[in-house]
């Protein structure tokens, strides 16, 4: 079995031949704050400042953008009606009712979009726009000739509006609403509600509306398909934005959102949680000896082993490179240490067969727990990262529970932590 260890001073482990090699240079040690990636991640903001359910915030912003678009569409619709009704060949028997409808719709737009600004990012407010547009179009069509009105195709706007902003169900409801308006206008024009004698239907009056109604449902069908594909694409984009593409684990951003939610829940019930910072040892040596493909396969193998050892309620994320973070809700330090040790041992005992070469690699782990190591989620993460650096500095392939320097038992205790032994011993 090939055991990979870090290259010694002056030793070149690269398997790629070339004319130039980088010379090993002894660099002065850097402070923890400068070397730790957790500081670069949290620099400028605390974990509590990261929004929970960010996809809901994005949906809200999207709906607010739709509202602005719908407001512009409603004004254009209003202008179009005013222009068309003033054409000489458009007959309006009762202009006063048309003017009243136009003024009422203008007031509706002003109140809904510019005065009543609350709930702008909600779907029901967009649905209210759809109902308002439907009533306005119906009143305009009624006043300009009913089924023979040149403005009858405006009902297509309702289907387009519902399909592009509200989704499949709303598209179906909008199409049914437009169909009901067609049938109502047809019944009124033929005297279905007023005449007691049998009603005679004339084909020349119904051919155009029937064709338009048929086209309306075809449009609704295609808009529904486009809406479904758009929703699938959004879901895929959300999934890609939340997960690490290499390992399939959650990315760090989603882990922080999850941790914030769990932290608030745990505060409410005065519970416990633990954070594990895990780093693969000497992965750079694997990359230098066998190439980056071997290192990539090792990262995938490590992530699969860790995922199999964690519980269903735990959350594991890839921090970046060969670093991982695990959040263990309702878990004491002793239990977190036991879980970390199981992962560490299983990873060490599961070599990867790469092109006939069994590659074995180990991991180091830092552990910090709430409330023992801090009352703040950001502080707990930093303490776990410090404990990880202690594991690295004291031989690697071990798990370290954080222990503050001022409470260390002796001067020989490692800074920022202690090498973890079985708590039962």
C-alpha cells in the first residue's frame, strides 16, 4: 500500500518532467488569522448576517421585478385602449361608461403599485393584477361591440401574464377566466339572459370568437410548457448553487444558512451542537506524485466515507479544496469526538486503488462545541478551525477538541486545543 507523506525539505515529488522546478523555500510562519480560510470566509460579516432561506429572498426579488413589469404593461394597455377607442371606425355607444372604466383602472394601477406598497413580493398581489386586467378588458370589450369588438384579442394578455409571472396553475385559471368572459359576452350578445324565446346563433358572429378561443387555449398550452421548463431550470440552478459539483455535498454557503437556522432553534430550546473542521492530510503530495485526477478521486472517496458515517440530521459541506465542515445538531463534545474518530479511522483504513496503486490518506479534525467553547456561532466555527490547526501541528491524523490557552492544564499543551483522547478514559 502506498502511503503518501508530505515532501521533505529540498525533495521534489512531482512526477511531471520539465526543465524547471520550484525550489523549496523556508517561509516564516504566518499568523492563524492570515492562514485560516475560515477568516477569509467570515471576514466582514458574522454568520448571523447571512440570510436564511436565501432562495425565498431571490423569489421575492423576482416577484417584485414582475410587479414592475406588470405595472408597465397595465399602463401600455390603458394607452392602447384610449388610442383604439378614439379611432373613427370603432363605435362606442356609451362613452361615459368607457371613460369611467378607464379612470377606475388608472386608479387601480396607482393604488396597487404606488400607494399600497406592502406585499409587493407576493404572488397573490400579482394575481390581483390579473383579476383587475380581466375586468378592465371585459368592460372595454363590452363597450366596443362585445364579440365583434376589435379589442377582443386583449384576453390573450391575461394568459401571457399568468404564464410568465404566476406559473402553471395560474395560467390554467386565467385561461378559464378568459373563456368564461367569452361565453358571458356571447350569451349577452345573443340575448340569452334577456330573451324568453329560443335564441338563434349566427355562424358569422361566432366564427371569429370561436377561433380566438381555440387559439387562446393553444397559447395557454405552450405558455404552460414554457413555465414548467422555466421552473425546472430554476430548480436546477438553485441546486447547483447549493451543492458542490465534485462531491455532491452542500457548499459552504448553504451550510452557513443551515447552521444559522439550527443555531436559532437550539437557542430556543437551550440545546447543544458541535462543529467539525476536517482537512485531508498531504493531499498535495498525492497531486504531485500521481496527478490531480488521483487527488480528485481521493476527495470524492473521503466525502463518501464521511457522509456514510454521519447521521441523517447532520450536515456535511465541502469548504473548498480538501477541507470539509460538519455541523452536528444536538450533539455533545464526547459524541462529536466519537463520530469524528470513526470517520478518521475508516478513511485511514480505506485506501483508494488508483491505476493499480493503493493510495492511503488520513484526515485531521478539529472539534468545537456549544456552549462549552463559546456563545456565538461564528466563534464556535473559529475555535473548531483552531483545533484543526492544532491537529495539523501535532502530527496530523488525529482529532482535537478545542481548549483555550489560558485554561490548558500545562505548559506543554498545544496552543488553541488539546489532542483528543477517549473521553471515557
